[in-house]
């Protein structure tokens, strides 16, 4: 089968590498892909948001199945467009992708269907938001309604900070239209868990749990990033908690979306916080997480294409989805300066022997030479029998990869290891 993967990051590289293991896959195209992905797929110079061009390309090249990985094209209706042209897809239609595309939608959904989440208020009027912040409990969390490249959440520890945040979102439009409406929500505490799930709109199959490391610096210090590393499984996510989440969050969410006439098919990502009052939803994503995918898919033992097709065809109930009992760790190597300004264009040296463990996020080919071309440059993933070994093996890979100005955190997985020791 000819497969098309929409997207250009480490997540897409991980999806492509896993799909290559499938005996039913003959060719993989990536739109737009990147210089690293080009070693594993045919990259086509069409932007991930250019959905008309993507659909035309898919028809002209007789694509059999498409995987739409990033949030933007999903929210813009890339799956709807490809389906109209007769091409089956992995991913939700736009009317279901709104679960990530609008925080107001997802918060109201959870409230209506009794799914546990932080208390919240919605504002589309700046003065009312400012008035509310005069008495709101502090710390508080300000969220732009729409997509904001993963940056639309501000945790304010003082009233002034909270007010500055709503002013910059609502009046100064720092996230454009996405921040004209804001959600102001209760600040929750507890360990965070990412649970990606496969769903065909009826059955929901959680993948192995994982833990992201969002801050740029060791010990969770500094600015928020797209994610600096991940481990799986997440030791805080016990079997009892998994069952509770299934009953109180996962199934109710799938049912709620059906009741709203917005059946969700594809990967539904539950960003959870295990609070003293039980697991609560911090956010939904309508897609695979990045860099969660880079630890979750290497642990998947079943055929990825078969599972993806089952979500499209509504046959997930009868499809085996098996994960290894091993552990995985992914360390992201970034360009020094990220998530603010950084330089690009440095030659990358990745030994051939470890290529299978590397997921390239920001690189381009200059002739045959791979050069850095983004903030997050790549992720190196190791799988091992236990988490401690996976972590040391992942750092062993990182040490073999060279490019100027490389930056990475030194403590990916440390918190998880401590949690294991405490138990
Ligand atoms: P998001 O961009 O939605 O993934 O949010 C970024 C991060 O903000 C999350 O991973 C949490 O660490 C934090 N966060 C979001 N909502 C809350 C909340 N209600 N309470 C505490 N932390 C939160
Ligand atoms: N790692 C968080 C996300 O993909 O949004």
C-alpha cells in the first residue's frame, strides 16, 4: 500500500519508521517531512496546512491510506478533504478535532458529561476577565481558546501576572484569534501522565502511558517547550489508576463525543493530572503527542498500519493492540537558545548504526549533508528491560550524535526513577 504521512517532526518520523515495519506498506510519502525523514520516506514539498494541495497530491499519486499527524491540518479538515476524494485516513474529522482546537469546547464537553477536570470560567470580554481575576484563587491558569503552537497556557503565580496574561492574549492578540476567548481555570497539582489511545469511536484502546518533560532546564526549570524528552511507561500510572481513568474519563469522553454527533476516530491523547482528588483531564489532543510517540510506538508490538486501519473501519474491538513490557526513554537534542532564538545550519553527525533509534525533528538536507534546521533537532530513543537502563542507553546514543550548539536535558526520566524507588 502507498501511505501518505502529513507532518514534519520527530513524531512523524516515529510513525513512518513504525509503518515501514508493516509488510503491507510498499511506499511512504511525507508532506512535507524533513531532511531526516527523507532517509525513510519520499518527502514532498507541500506544507502540512495546504490541505487542498495534499488532497490533489494524494489523488494523483494513488495514495491508499493517509495518516494526518499534526493538530493544525486535523482542525482545518484535512481528513474530511481526503475522505471526500475517497482516501481513507487515520485521524479525526474537523468536527471531532475541535476537542483540541477549542479549549472552550473541551471544557464545556467535560462539564456537560461529568468528566473530571479543573474548575473554570470562560471570558470573551477583557474587562470581565480582569474583574474576575481580582478575586480568583491564585495561582491560576490562563488558556487561549484556540491552537497556539503549544504555547497558549500561562500559569500565573500572582494576580498581576494573571492580568498581564489575559491582556496580552485578549487585547494584544499574542496568539492572534486563538486568544480572543480565554479559559481561566483552577490550578491543579499532582504528577502528570500522557495517555495516547487508539479509538474507532466505539472502542478505546489506551497505549502505554508516558511522561513528558516540558521545561527547557533540568529539574523542570525555565521556559516551556514542545517537550524535551519522554519515558514510558509512566510509573505513577498504576493499574488501579488506569482502570479509574478508563471508567471516568476515556469511555465517557468517547461517548460524549458520539452524543454530540462528533464521533472521534484516530488517536485521542489524554493529558492527565493525578490530583489528590483523583485523575483529572488537563487537556485533550486530537493526535499523537510529540515526543510521547517517540517512546510509545517503539514499544508497540502489533502492526501499526493494521491498528490504524481498524480505527478507520470501526473494527478496533477485534484487533490486537499489544505493547512490550519493556521501558523506553527519548532524549530530545535541541539547538542552544531554544525555545527562544537559536542558530541553524550546523552539520549533523549521526552514526549509521544508531539510525533506527533516531527521530529527526528539525533538519534539512544540503546535498547529502544533514544540517540542523529547527529548535528541537532530534530525539534519541532507547528501549530496555527496565527504565534505568533505557535512560542510560538513551544518553549513550546522545553522546554519539554530534552537531554544534547541541543542548539537551540531563535528567530525563529522573523523576520517574525516583517514583519507582519510592514504591
Ligand atoms: P498544555 O499546553 O495544555 O499541555 O499545558 C501545558 C502545561 O501546563 C501542562 O502540561 C501542565 O503542566 C500545565 N497546566 C495546564 N493546566 C493546568 C492546571 N489547570 N493546573 C496546573 N497545571 C496546568
Ligand atoms: N507532548 C505534548 C503534546 O504533544 O502536545
